[in-house]
C-alpha cells in the first residue's frame, strides 16, 4: 500500500553530528572525516540497492566523484564550529512501482526540486524489494559553481519550502502511480485536514456519485494517524503489537469506507432549491439503513430516501449489519407507508443552502463589477488640452499656470510691465537731514588734566561749573 512519509532534517555540528558519518550510513560505505580524523564504517550492512549523486552542470568533477570527496569538501568549507553542513530527508517509495520506476521517481523529484536550484543530492536507495522501499537523500546547503561552494543560500531555509517540497512529492508520485495503473494515491496533508475536506465536499456537492466518494473518504480518514516508531524500538514486542492493532483498525476502516460507498452511490440525496423565492423543499423523514453481511444495499422504500449524516472526526461510522438473515431482519427493513413529512434535519442544510445562494448571487450580480469602465474620451481630451501634470507637486495644474511657472523659473526671465504693476517695489522713505554745523570744542578742565590725558568734548557755550 502506498503511504506518504517525507521528513526533512539538518546536520548540525552543535548536536555532535557529521555529514561524513551520515553519508557513510546512507551509502553503507567507509568514510574518513579529514577534519576530525574519525572513520565511519557501515559497509557491513547489506540493504543498499542503488547509490547515485546528482549535481548541477557547473559542479567540479573531483567534488562529486564520490560521497567521500563531496562531504569532506563540505566539512572543509564550513568554518563555524557549530555550523550546519547538510540537509537530509527520508522518503517512502510506493510499493506498487517497479524497481526501475522507483529509482526514476526519486531521481526526477530530486533533479526538479533541488538540483536545478543549485544543490547537490546524494541519494541512497534501501530495501526496494521489500515491503518498506525508501530512499535517503542528503542535500548541500551552499550553491556549487565552477570555483567551488559559495555562500549559504538562506532562502532554502524558508519554512514554506517544506510544504511545497512535500506537495511536489505527492504530485509526482501520484503521476507515477497512475502511469503504473494503480488506484492508490498519497496525500501530503494530515489526516485531520483530509477528513475536514471530505466532510465539507460531501456536504456541499449535489452529485450522488461524488457525494458517495467523499463520504467514503470521510469514513476512511475518521481515525487518528499511525504513530511513528523509532528504529531502535521497532524490534520490541510491545511496539509490534501496537502497530498490528493500528493496522487492523486501518483495514477495518477501509472495509467500512467501501461499504459506505456502495450504500450511498445509488441513493438520490439531492435537495431542490428554488433560488427565485429562496425556499428549500422539505425532505422526508430519515429512514434507517440496514446492510446484509455481503455489504450490498438492502431494499428501501421508493418514496422515502435516507438522510446523509456525516461522521464526526475520530469517530467510527457504524452501519448496522445483521449477524444472520432472519425474519426479524426483514422486518427491520423500511416498509413502504404513507408517513407524514416532517421538518428536515438541519445537519449541513443551512450551509449548503447558503453556498448555493452565494454562488447564484455571484453569477448574477458580481459580473457587473468585472466589466471594464467605459473611458470618457471627451473628458480625457479636455484634461489634456487645459491641464498639465506637475511632477513636483504630483497633481494636474492649469496649462497657463504651468507655462507661467516655467517661464518664471527659466534663466533668462524678465518681468513684464503687468507683473511689475501687480508687484510694485517698496517706497523708499526719506531720511531727515542732519545739522552738521555743530562744532564740538575740546574743553579740558584742570580736574580732567589731573585725571588723565584724555580730553572731553563739549559743545560751544557750555559753562564750566567747576
């Protein structure tokens, strides 16, 4: 069965990790780290199926000739003692593909998503002939050129890339599964997200076949995800029992999903909505559904139709199945009768009705907003003739004002008589005439002579009172 597993991690020196050790473990080989002098040997393991290194065209040949040369060069150019040297991920390959297609799938994914952006991918394939085919991929964090590794590309560390890379793997893997003729598909989203989508689509769709498919998927995803088991604990008996119980629940949910699809695919569950009067026709009373042991649909009344009730998250959908066919089982089947119609159940009814009304309004009215506005040619012509856009002010100004400002700011500007009359010069005020006939005579008193040699200026006729 095809499963989705794709998890990205970083090789960090701060956690005591080495890219040479990680590469030796993946490639099942012996690598000596030239930086630390440590030797890592995993050549005794025998589960390696294929090993391959993908690199851009500009990468030097001596760097990508082997994993030893590649990751020793990566360790050499990383100067920080607590730096990050590589990104790696483990990916589960669908068992439905042949070994050749498994290798082509991983190579195409790494080439399109990573190598074309400038990374080097070191790929090791393990256990392709078993029930757990997978690949280990190590990626460089620095772009490679003809001169060697450059600076780290920080955009590759964006968390949004992880979701894009996971989605790309599901798209490419599903394409290979479809080409191989398999009905299995993988989904990169969580179980809860898939369950919510199935419930929503099963509620709003009006096609019976499509509604049955979405309801079957909602039944299949109405379970908690399988717990991840660390490789060191995989061989324990307790873990094996828990995994077997989880797989049994998963297989049972698959059977219930198939029974749900067979039950609802032939039922008429459409609701008639009159958008002109915004009314919904009443639905008949719910009818209990009874399935025989074979999983086929039991006989139901022709007039009355059952009501679809979507399962809640993480709950089991129980379809009543008799243990053996008896007369009491036949009596439990719905019988044709003239029952009074009652008010329909409100489970999802308001939501479906609202979506239909919104879609109707969108089709009938929103299109008017999408029509381009008809340009006013006369208005545009009048603006072009009488106004000029002033780049300094950022607005349109009258053409006469713009021409006046242009002439005023020119180097050879001379004011006209009209401008002089509008802005006259300030009148000059006459200063009063001063009498310069006064003659100041130096009169030196005996006291001043005694004080110093500096004379005192006094006007004529000044009486000395000393």
